[in-house]
C-alpha cells in the first residue's frame, strides 16, 4: 500500500490524474482539465492503470476511451489528500 502511495505522491501529474478520474474522462478531456499535454496524460494513465489504480471502462473503443479511478485508487487518493 505504501509503495503505491509513494508512487502517486512522487508525481505531480499522477496525483492530478488520479484525483480528476473520480468522474470518468478521456485522456484528451483530462489533459484539458489538468493543463498538460495529451501524451503526458496518456502515459500517466497507463502507468496508473498498470498499478491497478485506474481502469478503462470502454476497452473496445480504439479512440476516445474513458478511464476512471478504481476502489484501490480511491483508497490511495484518500491517503494522498
């Protein structure tokens, strides 16, 4: 649990992405909200997804995939705030 907490807190963008995915968003929408490049946002989402903190809720879509925070991600986010 603390490894995940450390992973999230080490990255400013990771924390922003995680906290803004309480409501589902596409990487493009999210990058506009947190004011980062879409590629940075996409890489961050994939890193968080690899740790089980974020999941894709439209995996069959090729473009415009929606992502949201998982229950594990919510637990980590509560500790970060």
